[in-house]
């Protein structure tokens, strides 16, 4: 029984988000693969915490939620001399037939990790749409949870998740008329493919080119950049002058030996937070650094991840355009009990520093889901149990609580409808109003093939 459970634990770890990259085209031929993970959820949204005005009231909801599901084909062909070519095409899938417009991102062939690649003695070179090495680090360095939405990745760690091309401020304020031209934005070309957000670090990017080294004594290096194919003409001046020229550089170094593995990743964004405002600083730089590790002690695993996000000043006057540093920490573990594993995670952020803090009547600096000072404190607790059915399938039971302060809005990736802050907080969208605590109970099943 112990040998069987150990095998299941290994398979489960390898099927976690971010590990698929190491399996691309691992053997000649064509392979169909996928992950289906669906959880019946009961979510309780507490009354929103606000500085003034009428808060959004509490509400309880149920949902059948699918997190990170995908299906794809991958293949490899040996062409001699120790060189091979490979491909991967993936799409998001929703067993719950979730068809609203907000879920279309990634739900086409090539919308999830998809690329052409070449493998040689120098490693892998690939180009297409793919998770950055930084995002892979968020999900793998210290993470040992792969059940539903309950892992820490992309919630507090990474300041949420996003998919698409590099941000283009010239598309703000206009309406896409199908030709790519947005009249309200002047002469620039609008993004007609999915455009990613400007503040997130759990990021899958279009037009990426990446290099992955071979493994040397357990060490692997990954480097990535992305092409800015929606750069505007020189006549399209933004903010404090010049043309927005967004750029992304991401890299990681990992080591695995025996029961231990560690990794460090770094990513830089330039010009991501530029806007059409005259006070916008178009070339502001944001950087993220993450370090983490895991220890497998036989009957279980423990992991630790630390992240520092450093946002540069992107506006000369706006409160939300000020510089801010955000530190995030996550610790988690799993332990074999009976025919499965009990798991738990705790993620915490003390709030942003070096920024404008909350006053008696104003919130202060907010960037993405994060905020400055005490208004930016938040934590997430998750605990659950995986009941192993086979090497490919498991049932799981989970509980999670996200504790948001007045200025934070941390929530699940592609989350179920919350209490988004429209008139009265209508709750029809996936966005969470700042200052709302979320309590979740769920029972789900995960199957990989």
C-alpha cells in the first residue's frame, strides 16, 4: 500500500500546474493528454469592509467550479544527431459547459501552453504562448497542493493571474470595431487578441520565445521574453512623452537532488502600467523575485515560498501610480493518512510598503489586488484531504478562507461569480470587491489522462 501511495503522490505532483513543461514531447509520436478538475463549492462572502459609504452585503452562493482544466496534443520527432523537434497544442476545457464571454480566454486550440520547439544538446528552444519561468516557479518551487483552486499560486502569490499579449495602453477607452482600430485611441492599433493585465505575475504570455537548458547535476535554467507586437507608431505619444514600449524578461534556476528541491526566479516588466493620462510614466519598471523549496520526507512533503514584488512609480500624481513593494509568503504541506493525503497551506502578505497609506477617508495606493500598509494585509488558509482512487484519479475535500483587509481583493483564479463592485455589488462577475472575506467548502474530483 505504501509503495502504491508513493507512486500516486509522485504522479499527482507531476500533474500539478507548471510541471507539464518538463513533459513536452518526452517520447516520439503523438500523445493526447489533459486534466479535468471539478469541485462542488459553497462560498460565503462576508459583508464588505469599507472606509465610508454603504458596504456590499454578505451573500452565500453555490457553484460547480473547474480550475485550470485543459486538453491538448503533443508530439516529438527525432531528426538525427541527437536533435528532435516537438510541438504542443492545448486548449482550456470546462466540464460544466461554462460559456460566458469571460471564460473564452485560452479556450481555443493554442490558448493554453502551446508552442513549437527544438531539443538538442543545448537544451530546448520554443516559441508560442507559454507560462513564464516566473509563473512556473509560483506553482512549483514550494507548492505541494494540486486539488481545485486551493493552492496558493495566483491568489496572493503573484498578485493574481493573467493570459495574453503584453499590455497596450493605446487600447484604453476605445471600442474594438473588428478591424483593430479604436477611434478613441487615435492612430494606434488595438489588441484584437487577448490582452493580459498590467499588474499580475502569474502570467501566460503570447509571442514568447524561451530557452530551457539541459539538466546539469540537477540544475536547470529557463529564460524567456515576449515580443511586443502591438507597439504604436511614433506619433502616438502617451503620458509624459514618447511611445509605450512594453517588455518582459523572465528567468529561473532550479535544483533537485534527493528529497530536496529549490528554485529562484526573477521577472521584469517595463511600461506595463502606462496609461493615456498626461501624467503617466510610460517606461516604469516593475520587478518580481521569488524563491522557494520543498522537502519530501517519504510520508509527506513540506514547501516554503517567499516573493517580493517591486512596482515602480508609473504616474506623477495618481495615488495608484505610486511605487510600492509587496512581500508575500506561503508555507504548505501534505502528509499521508490512510488511503490518501491530508494537506494544508497558509499564505500571508503584510501589505505594501514605500507607498501612500490609507487615511481616514481615502484608501491609499492599490496595485492589482494589493494595497499599501494595514489596508493591504491579507491571508489565505486552506486545508483538505485527497482520497486516492487510482494513479490518475482522486476525490478531494477542501476548506479555504481568504481574509481581505479594506484594500485587498485576493480571489481564486478565474473564480466563480463573486460580489463585484458594480451598483450595489450585483455579484454577476468574477471580480471580488475590495475588503470582502471569502469562506469556501468544496468536494471535488481530479482526473488526468
